[in-house]
């Protein structure tokens, strides 16, 4: 039943929606020694995809992006949730925001094995500080 919510920064890059684009980005970040907290990719319109990069060091991602010619978004904010994997674990987190009329704009959750789960979650930036208080995010 326990979970921990952390405030995180992220940025994204838009790439052609072709095989290998995510691998190239991940490889460059790996070679630069950048540890990602989360990675999410999804299709957009017009044959493009968005790749979200969540790290404790977005400045390091920006340095790699500058060197490689990637056009990164402005830094944005989200939440990283980690906790015990049990029935209703994700629901408990989402419900706290729903009860306060805060819309979750996107979320990705997975089991991490050994009884743990992880979730990356976004709310509108205008709701971020209030959501952080409600979730006791550190």
C-alpha cells in the first residue's frame, strides 16, 4: 500500500517515426553516462514520434542534445511514483488527484517485479504545485 512520489523534470525530442530512432537516442545518452529515470515514446501526427526523457540531470541531456543537433522541448515537470505492487496501487494515486479535481493528462505504469510498481505521470503545469502538495511529492 505504500508509495513514494518524486517531482521530476523531463524534456522531449520529436523524431521521425522510424525503426531505430529511440535506440539512437538511448545509445547517445548511455554513452554520455546519463541515467534515465523514465523513457516514454509514442506516435504523433505526420510520421513523427515524441520521445520523453526523464532524468535527474536534464542539463546533461541538453548538452548531449546540443552536441547531436536534437531539438529539445523546454524543461517540463512530472511525477515519478514508486511503490508496492498490489491491486489498486495505481488507482490510489490517481484517485487522490481526481478527488481534488486535478486531471491526469498522461500516465504510464508498470510492474517492476519483486512486488514493486513504477509510474510516470503528468498533470497540466498550472496544477503541478497543487498536485505535488496533494501527493506529498518530494
